[in-house]
């Protein structure tokens, strides 16, 4: 293997604590982490991306439906049932550590993808079969709502040098596979790429280095010196310059990473406000955009002035103006040459102070209609919880990520980072008897459980203990010591563990007793070998399911949680 890629792969395994799984599986996760969009990776435990053992031709499949990962028919129904429009993308990865490119394996990859798309069935491989049937469910039940034909992205990943990737036989095989997939006739964009060592390195740099770009202001005003702010500029930039901030890669695709600190995701092109923005951009009034639109707010870690009115910024995030930015990106083709003639207001704030950045995010977003759950990351409780994790009294060595991207390019063990979403799921399952809620999509999680968590009067230790329990369970799955068949019930296993240790329900999180109970759970979690206990808890789930693992749909229902509690209280 290329020594540079070998070093990056080694670093990845250490950061993700993947040293106990085989090289082939670890390399597949390495490739998937670098290739898949960050917003998809954030939705899943990385080990869940692996397909069935022995599956040939494809290593990773990600079925994206309206921005959410779907794993089976039940997931598709939950995502689509209330959606007016459905947008589908499929990501296929075949990862080889070889420094050469096999034309035969490229063709085999294409053939397996074609069979998957045609839903030929994979009865010997349950996970792959469930994904194929999930795609079939989109066509069977929601074809009329499809915004467009599904897009397909295929990546055949190797550690081969650039000359091998660029060889004519390889290009020929890529063209053949592209044509075969395109000829199916029911797909939209079809992209087939063979990646080599240089591509892997470039992807690693994009994922792990601070974003950096140089933009040209049309007009700018430097604001007076302020505490905690290194530089603040008000100005206007052309749409073409703004696009430099939000696009990445040779294909100039939208870089969703730059919106992580924006508390509101894109609401869609059919949102009334966004429709109005796009109508303005496509009309003669587009020159009025600077006075019709609030523009964008950018918070950056560093800044350097350049000749004229240009500046270079790095480590930046767009913390307000997500809707405007997406609308400009979607309208760039229709704008044509006008991208250099239409201007957007911009506020650039350079600060290394986390609290100042948080104040800016809260202030700029509270001026418009933002739901309270969008601002949860900015609450005082979150700051206290982050500080409590830093104290690390129980010696868990976990790191709490209060703001997305907070530990970007910093030396932390990534597998030990607890996001707000992770925390919500863990405490809901472990202490609130709501594993059915924890199993749902993050976009719905706060709506379902928000009033019961992150309250100012809550004790902090139960939050940290629940996250550690989830960490120990995930490590059991990652190592392969705990059978992957139990993964869909991970949150129910956490609840069962609590009942196993305490012998009943947990106290309310504002009660002092919840801290005493947390100490009991800590004692149980500190045992070296938890695998037999986790397996016993999983068997309780199966017993409550009538002797078999419940479907993902049943696991998301409160009735099954009640059935499981009844089963647990028997013992």
C-alpha cells in the first residue's frame, strides 16, 4: 500500500478505535468515511455501513431519501409518508487495498449495482436485500412524489497510482459500466469513478483540514475593535464570490460542512420564503437582492487581507444565511453570467473565542423565526454539560461536542466524541424508557423527546453515564464480539441494561437519586467484559419480540417498549 495512504489509514483506525476488526472491513469504512457526504456519515454508527459478510461486488451501500439514510422498507415509509416530494440518491462503494486496478472487478462492481437497482434479490445477504427492497418501495409507493429520477454515485476505490487510474482500459471499463447503468432508463445522474491513492489523499485533506478560500469584496467596511473579535467586516460580494464559500471539489458541489453551525438546515426549494428568493433571482429585480435579502453571516477562525478588497479566510462556517446560500447555489445555472453582477450582503466575523461564536449564532438566528429545538445547542445547560465532560470524574475519556465541527482538525479520538444527537438518543433510551424514540430519525427526535431533556434542573451525571453505556455497546459491536444481528435493538439494550442494574425504573433526572443510580450503572460499566451482559439484554429484547428480533418498525413503537419492560420486570 502507498506509504502515505497506509499512514492515513492507520491514523483513521486509531481515531475510530477500529484496531480489532479486519483490515478489509476497516478499509471499507475508511473509504466510506472519506467518500460519503458528511451529513450522511453523521446519521450512522460507522460500523453499520458494512454489508453482510461474504457479500461480493459491493462493500457499502447508502440509500439517501430526502437527506436521510434508509435501511429498509419501514424507514422509507417513515421518511416519505408525510413528504410532498421525495428525492433519492444512491451511493455504492467497492474498496480495495490493492495498488493495481482490476478491470474485471470494475465490471463485477457494475454488474452487482445493476442487479441491485433492478431489485433482483439478494436472499443470501439480508442487509443488501433489505436495502434493495427499500429502493423498490420508493418506486412502488412514492413514484408520483419523486422530485426527479434517483441519482447514482459509484466509487471503485483502490490505492493505485494516478497513471493506473488514467489508463485507457480502466477508462473503457468505467464508460461501459456507466452506459450499462444509464441504460436501465429510470435513473437520473449516473456517476462512476475509479479512485486511487491521490484521490484518497485529496479526500482526506478535504475532510480533515480547515476549509480555506479567498474571496473578493465589492464593497467593505471594517468595524471597530470588539472584545473577543479579531476582525469584523460588513460588505457585499457577488454571487460568484459567495459560491466560492459554499462549493467544493472539481465538480463544484455544495459543501454542506460549511453550514454545520447554522442552526437551521435548508428548508427546500418549495419553501415559500425560498421560492420568493429564487423568483427574485430569476427576475429583472435580482439586482435589488442586496436590499431585499439579509445576506449571510460567516464566522471564521482566521483571516488574512489580500491586495485590493480580497481576503483569505479559513476554518469558516456560514452561521446565518443557509436558505439564501442554497437558493443561490440552485440558481447559479439560471443566473448565467449574472453571477458576477448580482450582489449579496455579507458579515464576516473572525474569532477564536467559542463563546463569542455562540453568541453570534444565537443573535443572528433569533432575529428570524427559528424553532426552539434548533437553538438547543446554544443553551446554558449544554455549556455546563460540556464542562462536566471535561472534568471527567468517572474517567470515561469522552468528549462532548456542543457545536458541530467544534473539534475539527484537533487531536481527539473521534470515536469518543459525543454529539448532541448521540446524547439525546443515549439518555432517552437509558434513563427515560424511550428507546423507541431514540431509534427514530434525528430530525424527529427533539420534537418527540425535547421537553424531557436538557432541562436546567437536570443532574449532569446521568447524561454522561448514558453516553458511556452507548459507547461501550458500540465498541462491542465494532469489535465483532457482540453479534451484529442485535444492532437494530441497540437502544432497547441500553434500557434493558438499566433495568438489569437497578432492578426497575430510573429516578427523574432532576432528583439526587438519579446520580446515585448513575454510580451503580458506572460500577456495572467498568467491568472489563460486558459482552455476556449485553448479549443477555439482547435476548430479553428477542423474548419480548416473541422469540425473534422485532422489525425496525416495531422497535420504533411505544407498545414494544412496554412489552420489553414487562419482560424485564419478570426477572
